[in-house]
């Protein structure tokens, strides 16, 4: 049972950085999902797929995985690019691309 430890990126639907400060431990699927023949829903026998643990730091998540004997893989977050742009930049004369309709 392999677990991933990562820091989630902000969603495209949010402007702020809420829910991106904690580290998350998720288990990789141990078995494939199979469709139910009657209803068509997908199901699995892997109950670890429903477990999502949040930690305040990477060290806490790694310590938890080591304490419980869970094999893990840490994915470091990519640095966040800050783009500072003003509304007036849309009408600047030195634009890289011409403004057209």
C-alpha cells in the first residue's frame, strides 16, 4: 500500500490560497474500479481510497507514515508564480500581442 504525500495546488475556481497550506496523505488505489452490471456505478474493494489525512507540515505527514509502516512518496510543490497585472495593461501601447476584436 503506497501513499502519496503532497501539498495541494489551488483550484482554478478560487482566487485565494485557502486549503493549500496543509499537506495531504492519500493512498494509491490498490485495486481497479469495476462497473456494477445493474446500476452502472463504479465500485472498488479498496477502502483505503476513501482515506484522506491532512497535516500541518510535511514532517508530520512523513512521521505518521513511518510510524504506521506505510510506504510513501513525497511530491514537492512547485513554486507559485506571481503575476502582477493591472486592468490598464489591457490597453497598453507596448503589448506583446495586438488587441483585436
